């Protein structure tokens, strides 16, 4: 615990940029949830824009709105 799955439109993300992103998210989680780094798992999942509504927006934003702490503005 915790596991974070970041879904995003496909973009070229190099290994260095990905490592910085994962390190920043890991640091935020360990600081704010009081867990250790080895307890954190993070996935980066590209989702094609044509599939976004079906795979992400409806099931994770609309249907789970009560869990969101930040609403999208689109």
C-alpha cells in the first residue's frame, strides 16, 4: 500500500523523466501517508484519446466521483 495508476494520453516520456515523476510521487506518498518507499507501487498507463471516455472518464471519474479529491475541468 499504496498503489497509484496514472492514466494519461500517450506521450513520449523518457526514462529520466519517468524516474523523476515516480520519485516525486513516491516522496509525496511517503510524506503524506506515512508509508515506506518499498510499500509504494506506481504504474504509468498510456490510454489512447479515442478510448479515454470509455476506459477512464466514465468508470473512474463519473462513476467514482465521490472518491475524487480533484475534479477535472473538461
